[in-house]
């Protein structure tokens, strides 16, 4: 049996073609090397522009790599997505939204800008322009000033604000940074260090971020000294990672917040949804629109040459190549991601095949004495809302077609791998309504996916079926009946929705 994170056993005679495919993608995307290294600090300017690598990581932690995937570089702006996640995990969405918005800025990532979200009454104090105002004696009525916030957490103003939301009030800048470093390490599944040389170089030119922090302090969006927060934020951006690290960090997001190798829950699923949503619209600087339409995977890029992308429920992707386009994004990294998206159908707007195959078989069985007949639905695969809706239509149609000839229903889930929450709820409700309509309901669910219990006689409450069995052996002596033509069409005929007018039982009745 393969260990978690292992693609194949040592000595395997048949090797996976995925690493070879990934190498082809990297090679084909590197036919030239346009763009330029970021030049504002020496460590980025002097990085080897010929290095290029790509990683894919599955939700069970298997990493496929090609090229320079173990070369360390500074995480830079990619850290923004993960610190935003940590801030949401600690403070909740509403509290974070009071400080940082979610709208694309349409401006440079290091622009000194805030959006106005309202006004508030003040006594003596600063106006929205930073001018101190004191009421004159005898004046009455409210004095108002703007309330503002950064547009999103993927620009520097929003990222610096999110940085200050980590940890309890009153902690030092160094303590806050350490919490962030440990948080990012949890996403990566290993202890991450800091490139001190890159940190020192970037601090020497951190004037713009200092100006941003002063602006944030002026509007009370941060409550720490600007110089302290800029130092800690710059150190956050200097954390060292590899493409392999970023792939696993992306996969932690794709896996609903659970690190695939350590199996630690780093953040809650609702946090992941928020982070990926903002990454989708704001994560790729001013090239976000092109990225969404051509690649279509939530992603974040960095001026160090990294790109991190996460496709929910499927995989994480990371690339590394230092030369950047006009938006500050790796040229070859974008090429690689687009090729992977096109080849593998990863675009988030890609429409999958309809979930018709969820009903594996649909037939009837009759007791030896002819006194009882059951309709059997054998299901397979993963049941989501769309596939559950098809099962329910089949149940509803069957209740109409078998109204006088069947008194029971068997739901066979032995070939089902998983059932999501909404599918579970509506399927249980359908069982409840079947029982209320007089049908005896048997459930074959050895994995307990529907979480139903058997009850011979009792109230038609949620989660109750008439019998829970492990297989069809109960019906070994029963005769399989010829399936009526209409029944044969239930799982494949596009005319199925037209039967709705005749359904005896409707989920939404």
C-alpha cells in the first residue's frame, strides 16, 4: 500500500507518465526567456534567470516535479494569500472585512490608495486628509470624517493591514512575525526559514511601504507603529520557499485547509473559500482578468518569480521562473500554468460531463410469493447536488411508474465513494417522503455515507429508513422482473424532466 505523499513504490516496473508530461510542459514553455528580473533589490536582480521549474501536488500529498523545483527563493507577495487566511481564521470574515475589502484595485500593487466605505462621527481629531480639527467653543452638531480601508488583501496596503491582524493585541512585531512564519510553515508542512540578506536589502528601499503604513495608521486601520509593521511585513516577504513548498501550500488550500502530508487542519473550509475567491479576482496584479479568462485557477504571483495556484478539491500548482512581464508576473510561469489548464481541463469554468452515470443500475425485484416488489437503485461514484438531483428524479419517476406494482425501494450505495452535505440532506429528505408515501425503504450503505439508521416502525423523521443492510443477500430468492421500457430510459433519456408532471412524489411538494 502506498504511503501518504508517495506516487509509486520503489522498484515499480511501470512508472507514472505524469513527471515526463510535466517535463515536456516545462520544456515547451521555455522556448525563449523574455521579461526581466525584478531589480529593486539585489537578490532578485541577480537571481539566475535560466532556472525554471513546475510542481503539481495532489490532495493526498503526492508531488510531481520537473525542473528547478528545489531552488529556494523568497515568497514575497504570495505570502499575502496565506496571511489573509490566517487573519480570517483568527478573527472571522466580518472583522477582517471592516479593515480590508475584496474588490480589485485597478492600480499598482504598491499604490497609496484606500476605498471610502462610510463616515463616522468624531469629536476633536483628524479629518480624512489628516488635518487636526478642534471644535470651536459653542459649535454643535456632529463632526464627520471618512472611514476607509484597503481595496483587497493582495495589494500592499491590504496585506500590511492583514499582517497586523495576526496574534493578540499588544504583542511585539517580532512575536507577530513568528506567528506568521509558523502559520506559513503549517501550510507547507515543514519549518520555513528567512533569507536575511534579501530582508536587509529590501528594508533599505522600503520607503513606499513605510508611506503606506503611515497612511494606514492615520486612518486607524493599524494600531502599531508604521516602522515596526513594515519591518515585520518585509521579513514575512523574505521567508524562503521552493516550488515544491508552494505546491503543497496551494494543495492545503485545495484540500479545504488540511495539509496533505501532516494532515493538520490549518484553516477552516469557509476561510479557504474566501481566500480562493479573492485570489481569483485580485491575485495576479493587473493581469487578473487575462489570468481568469485564459487559465481560470485561483492564483497568486510574486516578483521573485513564483506562481502558486489552487484548484479546489483537485490539486495545487507551483511554478518558478524569475523573469517577469509588465504586470510583475513570471512569463514562463504563466505559460506553464496555461498549458496545464488547457491540457488537463483545469479551468474553473470548465463544464464537466453531466452526472448521469450516478445511477449504475435501476431494476425491480419481486418476492417469491409475488406479494412484494422493490425498485432497486444501484448508485456509484461521488454524489453531489447535481447527481443527487438525478437520483431523486429517478425515485420520483419510479414512484409514479411503480405506484401499483412496487411497495419498496432499495438504495444501494456500495459503489459510492462520497456524498456531500447538500446531497446527503436532500437524499434523506427523499427517503422520508418515500416512507410517508407508504414505501418501505432499504438502504445498503456499509460506509455510513447517508448517516441513516434503521427503524422497523416509527415516526418518519429525518435519518430513518426501514432497514439498513450490508448487501442484497436479503433478496437472493427474489425474482428479477423485466424492466419496463420507460424505466430503462430513466437514467439516460433527456426526456426525463418531462415526466415531472406525472410524479406521485416530488421532493419539493
